[in-house]
C-alpha cells in the first residue's frame, strides 16, 4: 500500500510524558534524607578522628568544616553541566561518595600511623568528600523537578527541609549509635554502604524507564564493586586498626577501644628492671606507667589527706590508682569517684593488669563510682567532702579546659567544708610552666589559698600539683598525716624539697583561665607542641 507525501513528511507524535506516583517522590526525598545523614556523619567522623589523634578539637573542627563547605560550593558549580544527565551523574556521584566517605577514616588513620602526613591528608579527604556532597544538591533538585514541576522556592524548601532533618538524624546517630556499636572505622564503612544503596539503587529504581539498560548495568556494577570493597575492608578492619595503632606505640598493645569520649590504649612490656610495665594512654597521651605511678599518686593523694578525711571526692582518676591510695586509710568512711567515661571505670574493674595494679579498689564497699561530667555533677551535688582530689588529664582540649577554669573552682566550693583540702594535678612545671602557673593562679583567683609543689616521675619527668584550701589566710601546709601508711617514695623531707622551684621555673607572668577565656588551653597547646 503506497504512502502520500503528507505521510512521509509529518513527524511522528512525541512519546507521552513519563508520569510518577507520589511514592516515587517520597522515595526520592527519602534518598535526600539518607544522603544528608551520611554526609553529616562523614563530617563528624573526620572532626572526631582529628580530635582523638591530634587534639585541638577547635582547630580540627574549623579546618574540616571550612574545607568541606568550600568544596561543597565547588561541587555545586561542577555539577551544573551534569544536570542534563542527572540520573546517571547522581548515581555516579553517590558511588564515589560512598567509597570516599566510607574509607575516609581508614585513609586518615593510615596517614597518621604510617605516613605522618595527617593534616595534608585530612585537607585532601575533606575537600574530596565536600566536593561530592556539594554535587548532590543541584542534581537532586533536577531529579525532584522531573517528578513534579514546582516553583523554585517550593522545591528548594521541600528538599532542604528533608536535607536538614537528615542531617539532624545523622548527627544524633553518630555518637549515640554508630560509635558505640561499630567504632569510628567500621562506622564510616557502614555509612558508606548505606550511602551507596540509598543514593544509587533508589534513584535507578525511580528513573529506570529513563535510563538505558547499559547505563543501569554499569552503575549497578559500580555499586556492587564499592559494596564489595567496603565489605572486605569491614572484615579486615579490626586487623588493620590493630596494625596501624601498634605503629604509634613502642610496647605491645594489650587492650584498645574507642569510646564516645576518648581513645583508650593499654600497653604492656618488660621494663629494664625486669618488672612488667603496664601503661595507659588516653588519646595518645601517657597517663601512667606501672613502674613509677606510685610516685605520681603518692604525691597527689597523701598531702591532701593530712587533715580530716572521713569523706573523700575524686574527680577523674577512673583508673582507680588514686583511689587505691585513699583506701589505705582506715578512717576513710566513704569515697565518691566521678569519671566521665564508663569504659574507663569498667576497665579498672575488670581488666586484669589494671585491677591488679589498683588493688581492686572499685570493689571496696566504701566506694561509689559515678560516670558523669564533673562540671555538671558538681552543680547538682548535695553533699560536702573533707578532701577533694582532682586528677583530670592535661587541659589540651576545650572540654578539659573548662575543668581548669575559675568557674569550675567556684563550683567546687559547693561540695567543700570550711577546712576542706583540695589537690589538683597541674601538669609539668618544667615542660609547661605557663600552663602550670596558670592553673595555680586560676585556683587562687577563685578564692583559695594555695601551696604549689613538684616531684619527679621518671615516665613523665618533672610534675606539679597545687594543694588548696578555700578562703583567706595562710597557705595550707604541705605535710603527711602522722598516721600515714608506709610510702615507697614520699616523706616529709621530700615534701619540704618539693615546694622549692628552680629559678627558671618559678611563678610566671600568666593569666587565670575562665570559660570565656580559656588561657590554660592556649598555654598547654603552645608549650606541649614540641614534645
């Protein structure tokens, strides 16, 4: 049958437009939600890792956030030419983001442990992850408009509302679920897998009729490869982490865990004296060596217990070594130990080398252990104590600096009796003299009489303390109680010498530290950066 000229020149009717159900729009918005949650987890994981490994949490957070936000802007611009192929481009971006974000913690940990290039690596990883996160927004907006045309303002409002809700959920899941259940390394891998599935498979399902089979197969193959890589690393994660962590410590690691608060590592070896040397590290900083910890803890505890001591409060000291010394006095009736991290007190109870070292002190019926932030705990404390021992780590983070502030020592008075004695570990007068004397000045500014003293602890070097009593008057005398138990290191002659500081380490021209002006943090970072 012949055709006419009209038949040959009339164009074919265009295919009917693809229509999408409300379920498709819901799935796409759900993908936005999951991608936002994953993106924020990557950001938090990078800042938390930097805080654990390097310290200086303010600087780590500032660098990660600023680099990522800058990169997100670059990524948004770079995605503009990709909007014509938004489905494939978005799937590819999510595949790469799942791989980069999922492996980010591992890459940075390896860079820190083996390559010693953590900061440059962190900037590169933050930029790459931020670049890919930034590319999501214009592509998702394009896909959202394909499902249902809206005014630009309405579309932006819908997408950003879901995006911000996802960020909220991701921000809460990181400390409450991912860190406790998986830890940093495995947690990032799990989030990477979720990112890959949510960002790729959901979108390819919604727009499957607009995507060629070859493209779909290629993208799904890519997703499968990424999931295989993430899964393989997950299986090997514990071995990788142990091997990388061991690079950071001289002695064999016998226990390691990362909690929501800190990185805890215990090493054990044979010292040159032939005895076992057990060492505790928090966030890479040495807390004690079993070879000489008795020097540190005798100097911390016994001068403060030279007066009435029926009730004792210990702030920090979750290893229970200071507690061991307190319990040597039979007239101590009750001891309250407040430590932030339940993992630390649990370790002190159940980890053989540590519980043996502390004499199983936490099992003593006179002891009540509380896991809480000391600052907040003091606000609600309804009892008063004869003696307070403060054994916090050095103030090298903002969270710790608040525990060395004028406001903290004012708050401490709520639990003191008129003649109570307080002792504070103050760091090293030799390595960090400004930090030490700032702590002493801060305590004095809060209305205490103070006596500063120092001893030598071989594993630490020269170490200082501040003995204090609230109110005006003469400084508290530095002495031992007449009924003090036999001590291995400390006696009255040692204490008399301990109050004498060499000329180059006598009181410095320093400022007191407050919550709003944490000078001790600046002094600590500056003085310890070369050690």
